[in-house]
C-alpha cells in the first residue's frame, strides 16, 4: 500500500534543497554555468558526505540569481510536494541566498516567492509559509542582518525564524542575539540541533535559544532525561527519517529513533528536509514508516494533527488546512 494520496503536513523543508536536479541543471544551462560535477550520471545530486553535501548544495544555489529564479523554483518545489499529498508546508528561506542579506534585495526575492506560493495554492491546493533561517557556518555576526530581514518582513507569509547549516560550528548561545531579536518581534522559533551533535547540543539549544521546535533532534534519544524533558515541555521535533538514514546519522530505518521518541511522549512530525538530495518524498517517508514500524492511517492522522498544531501559521490558515485534512 502506498500513502501517496494521504494528505500531509510538512514542517521541515529547505526551499533550495527541494529543487529538482533537472530544474537546477536547466538553470545552469540557461546561465552558462558548468555544474556537471554536482550531478550523478543518472541525473541526481552527487556528494560524498555531509560536509561535501553542503558544498554541492551551495553550488546548486549559485544558479539561483534573481527573484524570478526563486519564483520558478518555488513553483517547481510546490508542484512536486503537492503531487505527494502535501497540503501544507513550511519552508526555510535564507536571505543569505536571496540578496546576500540585504533587506531591500530580500524584499524583492520574497515578493517573488510569495507570489509563486499563492499561484501554487490556486493550482495545486498546497499552502506554503516561510521561516527565515540564518546559516550557522556563516557565523554569529552574519546571523544579525538575517534576523533583521526576518523581523522586517514578518507577517502573513513569513512566520518564523530559525537556523540551519553545519551543526558542529560554534554553540547555540553564539546566536542568541539573532534569536532574541526575532522573539521580541513576536516570531516563532525553530532551530536545527541533534542531527549530528549529541544530546548536549539539543539541551543547549533549548536553554539558550528557547525554540518551540527543534529541527531533527533525533540524537536526544541518547539521553533519557532529555527525552523526558522534551516530552514535558512539549517541544516538537521536526524529524526527517529518510534524510537521517540516507546520510548515516541514525543507522538504517529499523534503528531510527522516531518510534521510540514518540512512544516516550515526545511530539514528533515527519518531513523530507532536502528531498531530491536524499532520494526521498513525503510518500516515501510514510511508506517506510508503515513498513518499518507498522504505522497506519491513524498514526499518520496523529502525526498530521501534531504538525498542524505546531505549525507557525495563523489560526485562519490552520483552520483551512484542518478542513483539507478532514475532507480528504
């Protein structure tokens, strides 16, 4: 049985990371860029390990040079997501890649992305909201103008602030200024932690940045006391099993801790992270969870409920998405 047509809510998707390889290859050709080294013979993305993945990711992003490029990217990503039953998605957007952190340039890129999101909602029935992210390995100082970009464009579409990138660079508290800035402006917070770093990285992130959600967070399983704290606080984990397995962060599917975390009372959701890079889709995620842990439609309905409750959208949008989940 495939769960392709089951409606889904996804909270952890990098917009550039969702770019189909054929789309990036086409943009590279249009712009006369030679990116042949980042593709496999069968047309996928080619990289050796996580650090190399970041380099390939950033190389792919060099094709995205204008607001129009990001408008086209958004449509391509949302069409693919909708084809796998996603009715609501939140995507990470970095002004570092959209205007180099300049506020006015970021506004132009954001307008194009938001326009494409509205078009995709009308065409494909998928609702998109954005989370501005600073890039950890760009350093704490660079996170400050990114936080300002987030605060200045916070509204209907931009709902939250977070951080992605190489998790082992620095400590969470190094970025406290940016998170405090966003929090004081009333923005929702999330942060990548515990994908590669140990439980201490999750604990430090919770203490120093106080996000409502943690991106990945799977290594929390190594500390029973931390798992208990996550459950007590109601902190939501944006778990990306296919990504974790593909990169070797957790072992194979049978060893993945998502079921143990959920059984311990931790709120978990399921997402694809950078789907074409990790050869996954939301359909594949649901199918593998069913095959590995015996989860069924009731389990997935509960996952959707948790994800929608944790979504950063406004109440009107949440109610509209809830109706899609019920009627579908």
